[in-house]
C-alpha cells in the first residue's frame, strides 16, 4: 500500500552505475514511495540493465512487492548505442555484485505485455504518480502512444536528458536523447504529458561524488557500502578517462 504522506514514483532506468544509486535513493528517500521499476536498453543491453536492476534491488534489500519490469530492448527507429566506455561490459563493472537469487525465475514469469504491466501498476496506485526517466525515453514514448489515458494517472514526467550547451556524445548531443531521439521527440510533443521536467546534462554535473563523499561512504565499513564504494571507484576512473572529470556526477 502506498503511503499517502509520500510522493509515489515510478523509475524507468538503464543501470549503469549512476542508475544503481538512483534505485537506492528512490527506494529509501523519506519523501518518496517507489512503486515500481522498469528497465530500458541504454548504458548496456536490456538483458544487462535488467539483470543489474535486480542485482541492485537485492543488495539494497528492496521489498519483493516493488516490481521490476523488463522494457524495450531497442530504440524506436535507429541503431542502438551503448555507453560501455563509462559503465563497462556489464554496465556495473568495478565489483562483483551478487545475483538476485530469484532472477531467472522472475524473468521467466514476465510476459511481452510490459507496457500494459507498467500502465496497470501506475493506474492501480489510485493517485497521481511521478514518472522518472533516467535513461533513454523509449519506454515512456511507447507508453504515451499506446496508453494515452495514462495522463490521468500521472502528476508529471521528470527526465534526465538533453543539454543546454556541450553534449557528452557529440558537441551537441547528450547520451540519453541520442540513444533514442525519436522517443525524445514523442515525449516532448505529446499532449498526454501533464507536466514535463527536464534535467539537462549540465545540472547532473553539479552533483558530483567528491572525495569527501567517497570517504564518508567508505567509513560505514559494511558489505553494502563496500560494493557501492567499488562501483564509484570504477565510475570515477572511467569518467576521468573519458571526460576528464575529477569527480564523477551521480
């Protein structure tokens, strides 16, 4: 049951180091109620991002009643790109995260009606939901096209994507939008979005994991904090190599 004192959110993501932390923050922030997670191809293949979402849910102790739904495995119209240079071949390189013990069983139980499943879970909340997208917008675009009535169950869509100045893929393109620009166009022009909040690349670059943050995490000295520390260490190294950042954005 959703706590009426909290804001209900649905997280659509492509874990990825940054989205691993997004899942944890969404699940445990005191003002948020995470009602579900959907995965999309992006930082890695859909198989990888879905497996990673289950791994993070397992190590973070998310309750089993928070569904993880495997979404779309390719961009709408174009060849899919990945971000292996930053996130590695697994999408969560840097440490060995234990597999969710029920992963294979749970995946086999999922059917191809993922859009319906996402839609129904959001509608069942019974009050407006904030839909947060931290990856490419493929799932969101399809959801708006197939179930335009979802507008009645949403308070807003909050997305991370795009840029005001320089991109991180080309001088003018940011990764999430470049992954599926057709999906981004659908979302931005849809009449079925009650409110759209865009968090551009520049804003994400103001939230960095400084050495002080890393040290505070390391000082917790738990198996969970150790995994997170190793993830951040890998992410920091690749982000510095690719983008020359002293501290990686989260």
